[in-house]
C-alpha cells in the first residue's frame, strides 16, 4: 500500500539521517582528538603557532597518504609526539614520522612505541631524522626474515648498537648479524649481548688473537 511504502521510505530516511549524524559527530571527535594531540606535540617541541600549522598539515597529508593505508591524521600526530623528544625538535619529528608509521604497520605495533624504537635506532647510529625511514626499513626486514616481534628485536639492538657504531659498522650490518643469531635460536637481548661481546673482543683482542691477526695482516681499529 501507499502507506506501507511511505512508512518504509520514512524509516529509511531516519536510518540514513542517523548514520549521517553519527558520521558527523565522529568527525568532530576525531578533529578534537587531533587538535589535542597537536597541542601536546607543540608543548613538548616548544612549537610556535606557525609550527603547529605545519605539523597539522603534515599530519593530515600522512593520514591521507595512499601508501599508508589505515593510518589516520591522529596516528601521524602521535608518531610525531613520540619522536619529538628523542630526535630533538619538531622538524626532526616531522621528518621521521613517515618511517615510524611504516614500521608500526609492518610490526602491527602501537604507533608511539614503534616511533620510539625507530628513534632509538636513529640516535644510536648518529643518523639524521630523515633516515628514520631507513631504520624502519631495516627493522621491517628483520621482522620479515626472523618472525621476531619488534620489541624483541629492539632489545637486541639496544644491547649492541653502540658497539657497532663505535666500531664503524652500519645498522644494516648489525641487522644482518642479528638475523644470523636469531635463526640459530639466539634472540632479543641475548643476541644483542653476544654481538656486543664479539665486536668488543674484535676491537680489543687478546694478545694471542692479536698476534694471529697481525700474521694475517688484519688490523681492527676504531672508526672516528
């Protein structure tokens, strides 16, 4: 009947209107959460109003980036907040955000936690903030090859990164050695401790080892 059709149309309109309203209010909540996170970021990075405008633009661009599916503007802002203190300033945090977000996606890990781990790799090897993506790529490959969680890998790197840097080795070389130990069943901090010990012994060998190395024409020194 006409009455039945009219009722159905009316009910459909009510549902559509309700969904539209819910979407609208969710959008308002998301925008408010983004502004709140940007305020925290601004306070930690001592940002000016102009700086905040730039950070807001970066967050929105990353949130709309098709190469970062599932990443929101709020996620991007949270990544920058996690990066600003370890990397030193808001520009560094902005430069490093993409790498941190990529790592979080691969590791299926919290954005802030992933950002802090990536920042630790950057600082440990004396890299620039823009190389956060490089660090993220290295860690992502280790995850893919070993199946270890990001947290376990980070524990290994934390134990050995400084020794590798001081000996002149790159983060890629540390990753390669970590993978070898992980595949042999030595993982996390145990792997990191083993690698650090091996590197330190190479750099300061016993008299017997040093004599044998000299015979072979091998010289190990600290890279400055």
